[in-house]
C-alpha cells in the first residue's frame, strides 16, 4: 500500500519507499535527508495546498506540495 507524502494526515508517520523526481529535485531532496527507508512525519500543512512542514529523522523541513508529490511512502514498520 504505497501513497504520496501529500496524503499524510497531520501527525501521521510513514516510511519513504521511493523518490520519483527529476534529477535536480532528486539530488536536492536526498541532500535534505529524504532517502528510501527513512521515517517521515507530517507536522503541519499550510492552507490552500501550501507547503508542508515535515520531520525527516531529526530534521524539520518545509517542502512545497508539488515537490512532496514526488515522494512515495509505505507503512511505518
């Protein structure tokens, strides 16, 4: 059961399964800590499809919703 980062509810946690992004965005996301197997938690969601405040490991990141659509998640184990 995979889904996208944008589908998480506030406070929900999941595991990153894959990044489906163009090369430049892929490298930027991995530099921020978005890697396969890492845990991610949605902390806040801005109104009107605005940015998402997520925690990857112990790092807080603000990510655009359109970029978050490139991050595939699986269940947290």
